[in-house]
C-alpha cells in the first residue's frame, strides 16, 4: 500500500478514536475541554509534542 491509500484509513481511524470519548461520556469530554481552556499555550504545546512523540514511538515499534 502506498501513502495515498493509507492516509484516508489513518484519518478515519483518528476520527473514530477522537469521537469515542464524547460519545461515551459527554460530561467528561466537556469537563476536559474546560480544563484545556484554562491551560496556557506552553502546556498545550507540550501535551501536543508528547502526543506526537508517542505516536512516532508506536509507529517505530510496529514497524
């Protein structure tokens, strides 16, 4: 499979995973957004960086 075949599958899986929390527990999702709104930009960037590095680690581990 080439990149253009895998990319839509990856995006679809991202939407599925991201939609699970608001579907299962909308109250917790709303509370999480409230907490995120109160965070400063630096903290949010560190969370994003950690998430990206974790994703890269998983990809490296799987291949």
